[in-house]
C-alpha cells in the first residue's frame, strides 16, 4: 500500500529556514558525482568497510531507501571507472558504477529549445488544453488528494513562490545546495563551460506548471537535483526518487535523463513500483532512436513529444520503449524570469508532466489503481498519431477519455495486458 505521508508545514515555514542535510565533500567534484562511485553490496557477504579497505575508497554516504547501497570516493584520485570495475569484481559486491550525469533534454549545446515570454491567458487558450480536453477531464477529476513530485531544477520559491503554484506546493528538498529550499534559480554563470549561461533555469517551474494545468488540485512536491545549467548526478536523481516516495508521492515526474545504464536508478524505480508510485519520464530530444534513462526502464511511462496536429515532434527521441506521446511544442506554462510569470518552451520535458498530471487524475478518482493499471488506462485510451510514427508508443494521451474508461470498468480486464505489456504484474 502506498505511503500517505502528507507534509503539514506550509511553504512559508519552508522558506523561513533552510535546515541543511549531508552534502558531498568539496573535493568530490560538481555535485560530488565527478569522483564518486555507486556501490551496492550484499551485507551478508561483505561490508562497506571491507570494500573501502580493499579498494582504497572512503564512504561519502549511505543511500537511504536502498539496502546495501553507498556512495564512495577514491582516496588517491583514481579514475572512478577503473575503481568501479575493480570494485564490482570484489566478493559480495552486487554492482559498482561511476556516478554518471543526468541532464535536461532541452539544454544540450547542440540542440537547445529556448523559452520565450507568454501571456498568462495563453495557458487556457493554447492548443494543448483543447486537444487533451482538460475541461472534460476536470469535470470528472481534478487530482485532489494526490502528490506529484517534480524532480527537476526546482520551482520558483524566492523571494516568493510563483503565485499560480503557491497553494499547490509542499515543502521540498534541494540536493544541489543541500538544504530544504529547492528554488529554481539562475546564477548568471556558465558552470559547465558549454558557452551557454543558465540554460536550465526555469525548467522545473515550467514543468510544475504543466502538472498544475492538468491536475489543478494535486499537490506538487518540488525536488531540485539539477543546477541552472540543467546538470546533475544520477545518484541525486535516484535519491530524490526515494525521498519523494518517503514523503508520500503518488506520481514522480522526471523531465530529465541520461544515456547508457544506471543500476541505481533502476533499483530506485523498482522500489517505487513496489510501493505503487507511478514514474513518468521524458523520452528525450535526440530526434532518433536512442535509449534514454529513466524513460526506457520497465514500469516507467516514457513520453514522446507531439504538436498541435497530433504528429510526433521531429525532435522527439523514439524507441520501442516509448509508451505514449503528449504535447511538447510551444507549451505555455509558469516561468520565473518574465514579468508575466509565463513562458513558452518546447521539448519532451513538456510532454512528460502532461502524463504525470493524467496519472494524478486517475489516482484521485480510484485509489486502488496499481502502477500497471494506471499505465493501462493511459496507454489504452490514446488517440492515434495523425502521421504514422514507428517506435513512438500507442498514440497521444487523452486524459478525459481515460477517466471515462475508468468509470466504465471496475478493473481493466482482457485488454489490459496487451495494451500494457510492460508492467502489469504488480
């Protein structure tokens, strides 16, 4: 049964103080991921002290929520990849991997989709609202009682929370600064040396606003794992997922990703699935078939991007692991750096929160839904793409239709497994 831990402190109380939790050592690189290695052991076969002695490493921290998982750092400045390879061969080590980098799909130096200012009235009149029949969906459910964690660059909190999000925000956490104020901020620096300044700032606020558009009565749990350039570590993403679970999140949105593999993120995803937490992730903006994590993982809803004509966006990453599509082109939502408080942005990061909001609507209507059930209703009620697209999932989401289908079925029946085919065994 999903934990239902409701945070009672107000956002004002959150902003009044900034209690600090354990941060990575200063010599561990940006976020500490530059020199860290993720190690998971079998406690019955070894201990982290034995591993550290054998591999000349030191423990940075024990990962809460994942038994036997630690972050370690080489003592002698050794290459993390080499240390991970040696460590993984040690007795009792389940896996060891360098702490990789996670980033926003919209902010890569070679393909960047920048925001532009918009008028607040554009939110209700934009194509996405009519295409998804949000008014029809809201006549059935509004997301009341659900918590959606937005794991991103934070949400506008200082000097005050964004006025259109303030009543929906729960106290969150900042894994970048190591405090409890996950403010979405710009520092006017090119931290990653790619020639772009603050290209990720505002991203989390924009994503949170889309969740709010779809599920206006759901609570939003802001968690910052990415800096203003849109970069962070896979260990912070995984720990943020686990922290969101501990705070009673029902849905987790990840408008970020990485290529390659990550055992730690896979483990975190499985922990959330067991607890009934729905995970939604952006497919990426590579414009080709490329495996993106966490969107490609089992039991994660991987979301491609679409436009006003229901055609798959040219920039959207495709793959057999993509589940559905959602609006991703010129989406208007909350934004911190314009007087209007709104901006238009394009990318699959914008598509993912539409699906996360839909999941919150379904769960607010029927609390018994499992992760597989939610995936089934979302995937089983899609609208076909206007132009055929292989490896783009089943079609564009239809929130109102999914709620109507939920009302008509006591539980998904014969159509469930062949619609889902991915996560229906929980």
